[in-house]
């Protein structure tokens, strides 16, 4: 984070209940100046509700929202000076692109010349300056969302809320506009709170990601933090691909412990937290951290299990394997082509899946 | 390609097929609408003598002019008042939880389904000099002597407003329900005060419903008969009453027909205006 820099937005123990369901469960976080922070989580995990509380469309059951250190809960939405882009297309259908973007300034009764200059500027920023006279229904979905972004930026709000703005677009367009959003974020330096359920999008855009699950933040950190040091099995499974193996602790310890694989085989692992003997744990290994070889005894990786290749798919830069362990579990392995010494292994072949114990993540279950 | 071609039925053929299916309806309309209407039109320009005498008479005579004025005034006031009263009701129907709004809808419908004459007589009872309304107003000391609510335009307007309310609520409700709430939220977060959200977003987006409902009420009010006949007086006669009197009592078919035709012409003109406005206003 940006060190001692003051926080633009701070959520303090935010809770929102709808009857019996708790949509937001004790969420606290700080967003720094110019930061791009993404809420990542599956459907119904409370991302929109959190954003709506910040926008002022919902009141929290308890907790507080601070902007520049001051609570804004008593400020109505139209005075909060926040920009917002929704998932659905929300351009005013009866206004042209220009009038849509001018709307926030016109309701603020800005002089005409100023409005005109600002709208032209921001339309140039989203590269739609030639579309000013069009009606919203004469625009593609991607263009509509860019106009919506322009409308949210034109009055230089304190920060920007974006609730899955690209969810309705197809993949190619989505990637294109992700690039635009990145560029606009860099050019304007605006602070952004972004919501998505697409981990790739989150990784591509964000400075930091808050992983939401059941209304809680499971973990918050940079993309590589979340990928390389997930704090829970949920985060490990949510960000990137992963293999989970249910094991028991054969011999506990503070920093090292011996893990009994389902096959009975023992592996020595360096654990992040103390493990008690007999505890049920789940091991997580990323597919690209596992190597395949036909022999067990080789220098390097210190964990090895016997597997049978089920499926080998050549993907150009890598080969993707699906293998079955002795206990019948299927694992995914991804080997960079050219790195491994042998030719791609064929399905039906027995081999050893090997990895470094340091690449193993251990989660209590 | 081939199948696409096979599906492209010539327009003429479609027309012909459709016309065959619809011909009973057309015939019915022809018999009960076009024929009598034509004969009425004919009568209006021929009845006592050939020419536009009936129309001249209607438009120049002060008494008839007054009836026309009454008619348009009542229709305009009723339309405006129902719009003002109906808009919030329609809005409530849209934003209230379904359970509550269903009850509201049921109440509105129930009043619509109650016999029109019965409802109008009910107003008669309420509006009398010794009726509930006058007695209540006197009780709370707002007035000393009963105010006349029957036999003048006030009673007619109140009675008609009440009857027309559902006809404005339903079109308004459907056009308000079609507006995405997120559009209002985006307006608010962009800095629009509540009244700005209303005048700049909600109102323009519900203009369709306002026009449709307003036109319906206005046109219905123009030709309304029962309420003005029961609650109004001779000085507040409206066009439909005039037609009835001319035809039933005075057997003056020519003048009655001419009056009916003026009504029809106004209605059609209004409809044309509305259709044109919609065509222009359509966001295409
Ligand atoms: N107005 C409401 N009334 C009742 N329950 C609600 C309401 N709004 C949200 N919820 C519930 O709160 C939970 C969180 O919803 P929310 O919309 O915040 O999820 P989300 O993370 O944005 O999901 P998505 O990715 O589908 O948009 C859900 O279980 C939802 O059903
Ligand atoms: Mg959502």
C-alpha cells in the first residue's frame, strides 16, 4: 500500500443484513490515493451490497464508511461526489451521448462553456469524441460502458465505483475495455473501487484485490500475494488453478511437519502455522509447480507421488496433463514445453508427479 | 440460403392470408361502426337542409359554444387532476413490495368494477346539500352554509376524476415499471437532487405513459355522459348530454350528428398528434 498516505475510502466493520441473510459481514478495508482496488468474489458474496453502501443506496446495519477520514453515512448520494458505473447499461435513453456525459455538470449548474470543454475532454479520454451526437441505442455495449465511464469521470469525483461494468460484454471486447480502463486509471490517477467475479480481470486491473466470500473479505492483497500466499483454501482455489489433496498430519510441529498422503506415503512439508498430529489438512499445489518424470529418484523436488497419465494435451507453450493418483484422485499438471527433458508423456503411462515441498500450501480443514 | 428464401413469403400473400382471417372482424366493424357513422355524417350535413348549417349553428351559437367550452374545460381539468393524482399512485405501485402493491391494485380494480351508475349515485349522496361532505365541512367549521357540489362543474370534475383515475394509473404504472431503477441511482450519484432526478429522468422516461394515459382520459372525458348528466346541471351541460338531448328529446338528428362528429374529429386529431409525437419521440 501507499505507506502513510491518507486513505480515500475506509470501510469500518461494515455489516448489512437483509432479514436473516447477512449480505455484508464485518468488512473493513482502506483504499489509498490513486489505488485500484477490486472486490473479487462469486455471485451473492456481497460485493454489490458493499459498493451500494459506499454509494449511499443502502444503509449499513452497522459500521461506518469514511471518505478522507470523515463519515459519509449521513450524506445523501447526490452530495457524496462519487462516480459510478453499473453492470447494466444505464445511459439515459432520452439523451444523446454528449447530454449524458454533460448530465452531472448540468445538474450542478456549471456554465455552458465549462461543460462543453469538460465533456469534450472526457469523451476524448474514452476515445468516443466522434460519437457525441449519437443516442445510447446507436452504440455497442462496449461503447455504452465507455460513455458511462466518461459520465462518471467528467465531474472529477473523489473516487470511482465500478460494479462489474464489463460483465455484459463478450470476452474480446472485455479485454479491450480492460486495457482502456487501465490506461484511463493511469492517465487520471483516479481512485477506483472495482467489482468483478472474473479473476483474470481482477488480476489484470488491480493494485490490490479483496477476495469476498459470504459477505466477508477472505484475504486482501496484491494479485501475486493472493496467488503465491493464499491464506485459505478458498482463496487458493479461487485465484488461479489448483490441486487439493486431503491429508492428515502424521507428525505435527511448529514449522515442519510430516504429512500422510491418502496413499499412506509421508511427505515432509514446511507449514506456515503450527499443525497438531492427527489434524486433517488440505494440501494445495499449483499445476505448474508439479513436474512429471518417469523415475522417482532425481535431485530437486522432494515430494513425489506415483500417478498414471490420463490425458495429455499439447497447448504450444505448455503441455497440460490430467493424471490419476493411486487413490483415484485426478490432478492437473502443466509443464512448460522445452523445460522438461523428455518428450510429452502419453496417456496410460505410469509416472511420478514431483514438486518442491516449499511449493505446497497447507490449509487446516 | 434456400430455406431462408422459402421462409420469405411475399408481402401480398401475407396480407391476403391475414385479411381472410380478419375478415369477420372487419365485416363486424363495417356493419356496426362504419355504416352508422357514415349515415350519421350524412345526416349531419343533410338533416334539415343540405349544407354545413348544423356545424355553423353549433360553433356560432353561444349556448352550444358554452357546451363545447364546458366539455373541453372539464376534460382538461379532469386529465390534469388525474395525472397529478395518478402519478404518485402509479409510482407507489411500482416501488412498493409486491404484497402491498397487489392490495392497492385490487382496491383500484374493485372500484373500477363497481357499476358506474351506482358509483355516480354514491357521489350524489355524498355531494348533497345535506350530504356527508357538506355536513363534515360544517362540523369542523370550515363552512357555515352547505356549498353546492351538485349541479355545477366542481361535482362533475370530482366525480369524473375519480372514475378516470384507474385509466391513468395503469398506463403510467407500466411505463414506470419499465424504467431501470439503476438509471435513477446513476442520476442521483451523478449529483442530481431528487427533484432533478424527477424532472430530468423520471418524467421524460415516463412521458409515454403520461401521453397514453392522458389521451385516454381526455378522450373518454370529452364524450362522458353519465357523471355530467347526474352530477351536473343544465348550465354545465357537456357535449354528450347535448347530443342526447338533441336526439332523444328534440329529435334534432342533424345537430346531434354534427356534435358527435365534432367530438370524433377532435378525438382523431388528438390521436394523430399523439401518434406523431410518439413517432418523433421514439428513441431510434
Ligand atoms: N435488497 C435485498 N433484499 C434482500 N436480500 C438482498 C438484497 N440485496 C442483496 N441481497 C442478498 O445479499 C447477498 C449479497 O448480494 P450482492 O448483490 O451484494 O452480491 P454480489 O456479490 O454483488 O453478487 P453478484 O456477483 O451476483 O452481483 C445475496 O445473498 C443477496 O441475495
Ligand atoms: Mg453484484
